[in-house]
C-alpha cells in the first residue's frame, strides 16, 4: 500500500511530481522558458538598471514638457536648460489656453472623430475579415492579396486623390471628410482575418444547426469569442486617429472643426512659437491617451502579443 506525500503548504493536496520544465511550459503558454540573462541576482539587477535607463530616456522629454508648461513665456523662451525658472512656476499658460476657448472645441472634435472612426473601423474590418475567413467566392485570394499589398502603400500617396474625392462630394470642412477616409484599415482586416481563421468552425456549425443565420452566427458566436482582438484593434485605431495630423489638417480649414494635433500647430504669435502655451496644450492633449493607457495597460500589452507584434 502506497502513501501519498502531502505538501506542507497545501494540506490535503498531493504534491506535484511534474518536472520543473513541464510546469514552466504550462505557465508560459506551452513555450519553453529560457532566461535571457540568467536567474541570479546580478542579471536581475542589470535588467532592472537597463529598464530604469530606458524609462528615464522616455520620461525626461515628457518631464521637460511638463516643466515648460508651468513657466512664463520669458523663462520658456530663454536659452539654457534650467528646470527651475528664475521667475518661479506659474499657471499663466493654462489660464491663457482655457481663456481662448479653442482647446475644449479641439478636444471635443478629437473625441468625436476618434470614437466614430474606431467604431466604424472595427465594424467594417470585422465584417470584411469574417467574409474572407469563412466565405468562398471567385477572386477571394486575389482580393485579399490586394488588401495585404495595400498595407505597404504609404498613406501620404493617397492624400491628393482622397481630397479630390471629398471635394467632388462636397464634404470638405465636414466631420465626414475627416472620418470616412480613416475608416479603411487594411492592416486591421488582415489581423482580424488571421484571428477568425483560428476559431473552431464546429461552434458555428452548432449554431447553424439551431437555426442561426450567417449574421446571427457572426454576431452571437464569433464576435463574443473575438473580444480580445477587437479590443486590441479598437485601441490601435483610437490612438492612431487621435494622433493623426496630416489628413485632418488637409481636409479641414474651419477652426471649429480642428482636432487637437491640428489646433496645437496654430499656437503661435507674431514673434514665433509660444513655448509655454504650446507645452501646456500638448500636455492637456495627451492626458486622454495617458488615462486610456493607465486604465487599459494590461489589455494593450496583451493586444501586442495577440496581434503578433511581440515576436510570438
């Protein structure tokens, strides 16, 4: 009669006899775990120092922008790299920006445009990707190859034909002119299509046996299973749309339709750039993205791995 060896940490539960390598493989998603720099104290310290150095390299310019936004225009325009201004810190730049009344309008335009572009892009890209993944039709491979090839086309090449198209449709200086051309996202169609290819077809066949149609299968079966990749696509599209400068700058000339990147470029006077006000406006304009990253940082990191950008 054999007796089981019990672990002192978990009374009543048999101690695992699996090899350490098997446990590591299960913990890291079936991949072998190979420490890059080793497991000792010195490699960990060196890793932390390298990460801290990279964090400092990124944070110093951001900290300089925050510091400049609290300076007066005289101190912000002075030569040198003084972190502490001679006249002391002030909120004059922020008061001037909010007093002009343009920043709230630009922020609202950016929010409306980014949300609309994100919603439409996710919907259109998901339906197109599902059609390429599950529907068989003549010319399917050629059409998908063209979509993949269009990823390599620089968007600057399409500026002139897109503007002429918006001009012919009398959409210049409207929200539609800014939103509609940004909805087309071949890269997102490719990413979603590859994800849909990995969804088991048995789930869809079971729904069809219960009487569900194609759209019901897509909406009730495929979409709930695709929430991680849809969230990743939504995050990428929202950030790209929020930071987009070129197309909103070309398609709009009305100050009431400007987005934050376009509006910030107009923060000038007769003597040149107003450094303190521009820094303050840039900090305020980046706050929504910082908040989104703080709230969804786990989803953003997971999305990089899900879309294959993490080298997996």
